[in-house]
């Protein structure tokens, strides 16, 4: 089981990589929109350089075209311009879009099929050749869905069919969701910088450490 960081912020990426716990980076248009305005490719190339210096870890970059034909052309442009061996192009799930997933996969381009909410969506994307399929974990909870059940079903489907595909649980809002997703079949969880920092915290940890230090200060004096 692996942990990716879900951000386009260069400082957050550099900082969290220092923990030695991160195996990949995912981005999307909303995350990029939080950064200072600039050239799309200039910013993504900076992230690519970080990845190259970090054992060529996988990087997911999402298309922002609105229709399938333009998604395909844009995906090729992103792939050709970035020239990064561990690049994954993010394509949202949809009937016409699944054709794009298949076309790209047949060209040897790794695809991260995103915006999935059901096991059927994830399974279809895996059959089409997606290298990764991404479940929107907390957004599914928002509509009273059961992401844990979806993860278990999809994991079994991928194993049964011996597909070269990994499940990513994204849209993670709480630290405990990371472990829940891993334990229910997600091969990868991608979480924001804030969630990853929260994974290290518990109020009893703070109380315990403070107690140790207070006891030691009383003894050493």
C-alpha cells in the first residue's frame, strides 16, 4: 500500500517528500488553480523535475479539455511535451472518455481514470487499460455512498481478472480515512498536505510527550 500527495504546490511537495513516506504525486485543475497564475507547462515541468530527482516517482496530470476528442489530443500534447517516463494522464470517467483511455493505453501511455464513484466505473476503466483508477472517497460519502464496499469489490475484480491496474482512493479529508481506504483494498491513497500532517497527530501523543519532558525536567534539576 502506497501514499501519494495530492497537490500542485511546489513547497508542499518538497516538504512532504522529506518524510520518506510519499511514493507519487497527483494533481488536478482545481489544485493548479490554487497556485499563482502562470503557464501550465512551466508549472508542471517544475513538478516533473522534482519527480525525476525522487526516483522517477509517478506523476498524474489531468487534462482540462471538455470533450473526448480534445481530451485525447490534449493528452498527447501533455505526454509529448513533458517527456517524463512515469507520467500518468488523468482522464475523467465517461462513455466517450473510456474510449480515450483505451486509445491512450494502446499507445503505451499510462492513464489514471479519475472522478469515479462506483465499482462499475472503476472496473470498466480497468478493463479499458487504465493503469490507475481513482475513487472519490469522501465525495461518495457526501451522497451516502459506501466507498469501502466499492474498494473491496473493485480490488477483487482487478485480482480476479489479473489486470495491471491499481486503485487510488482520492478526495480524502480526514487522516483516519487513509487507513480505512488502505484496509478496504485501495492500493494507493492520495491525500493533501494537511491530511498527511494530521496523520502524525493525536492529542494523547502531545500530552504524553509533555508529561515525559516535565518529569525529566524535574529529575535533571
